[in-house]
């Protein structure tokens, strides 16, 4: 599935991915929006988000 989405992305297509699989989101996403209790709590570049351990821990429960 990730391979197909990456090919679509490379072709210039825009993709809205709603995903709980962090690894897939990291592989495919350019930007990230984190939703908690129905409210958007963070929006920004995926690369920046996934490099910040403080955000991963506080918003997703990862260390």
C-alpha cells in the first residue's frame, strides 16, 4: 500500500491520508496534522514533527 501511495505522490498527485500507522504516515506524508479529541492540535511539516521526540512523546505517546 505504501508503495502505491509513494508512486502517486511522485506523479504529483495530492493525497489526504488519515492513518494511525506512524511508519506509513512518516513514509508518505509531507505535512502532518494531529487530532486529539476531535480538535487539531498540531499542523506542520512531517519531517520536523517526526524528528522531535518531545512531540512524539507528548502527542502520540512514543518515546
